[in-house]
């Protein structure tokens, strides 16, 4: 269980590193959305080059909201880490 508890924070760190060094991964999909909707007559029902979209494409507002939430979670994790390090006695 000691190792398992470290997996979520490590995955968050890896995600943040990927976003930092490759910010183009989060891009606006309006061009793809317009093309997919034009091909499907307004409804994206067939899986194709864009895959299946269950609830529509991610909007810029949704992306910004989730980025802010991600930053909040990362800040909380970092503060918890600092508190842990500060409150834990290190045995040499």
C-alpha cells in the first residue's frame, strides 16, 4: 500500500510535465468539430477519424475551468507535501 499511495501524485506530476513541455496537446478542436458535424449533418454518430464524441467537443471554457482545477489540486498536493516534510522528523 505504501507504493500505491504514491501513484496518483506521480501521475499528476507526469501530466504536469507533459503539459509544460508539450502545451500543443491541449488545443481547440473547433475545426475538427465543424468538419465532423458537417460530415454527419450536425450529429456525430459514426466512429471515424475523430472517434466517437459522447457529450460533444471540449470547449475553451471547459478547458480553462479544468486547467484552473488542475492547478488548484497541484497547489494543494504541493502544500501537503511541504507540510509533511516540515512536520516529519528525518532520521539520518
